[in-house]
C-alpha cells in the first residue's frame, strides 16, 4: 500500500497495481522540461480512473478583477491546472499504448484495461482548505475550460476539499 503526501494531505493507501505515481515517475522525468503532470493517476472504485491534483488553496473568482496582479495570478493558476490534467492524460495514454517501451511504473491494473467504454475518467482537484459551498465556483471554471475534453472523453470534473476527499476514500487516515 502506498501513501502519497501532497499539499499537507496524505493520499492513499493505494495498491501499487492500481497506481501510476506520474509526478515521481522516470517516464515523466525522461520527457524533460515543459510538461506538467498531476500528482498521480489511480484506478479507483467502479473502474474510475482518477487524475488527482492537490492544492492547499485556490484563487477566488470574486476577487480576480481587483488588480492586474490578481487577474494574472488567477489565469496562471487555472492555466496550470488545465495543463497538468491535459498533459497527464496524454502521458498516461501514450504509456499504455506502449509509446515508451517499458511501462513498469504504470500499475498493472491501469495497463490491462482493454475496453474503456465502462471506465469513467475523472479529473479531481483537491483544495485542502476550501469551504464545501465554495467549491462549485472552481468546478464551473474547470468544466468550462475542459469542455472539449469532456465531450470527447466523457471526463467528469470533481473539485473537493479535505473532508470530501476523505468521503471519496482518497485520504489515508491510518
């Protein structure tokens, strides 16, 4: 069982065969500069493939127009999130399609999926310190920015805080 520490949270314990710790992988390092990834990819319950990004905070849409710096910070935050999820999906697909040869870092169960029709892809952003009622704002922003990928792949966007991540069995409480 593996636990992954990110943004003051302990995610896991995950079976290695269900996990691709993409951020720490040799595959990711071998691709060089300019590619961003989420923390990890996990084959969760009901054959859901979860791409998880963890943050301790998130800029508020209400304040984004207060100063040019806040607008820039807001755009940088969300552009980075979109880039991480998009590029992680591409790296994962390239890995399981054997574009890189050895795929030992990709968990066994993630590699052996043959039919993706029943598999749900989920982009999950966990914002540790966010209020539950507030999470709808970042979710709407991400759903808008991922419109094409959501249509093509049927991707579900989830934005959770620490408490909701616990309910989804993403947090290791041991």
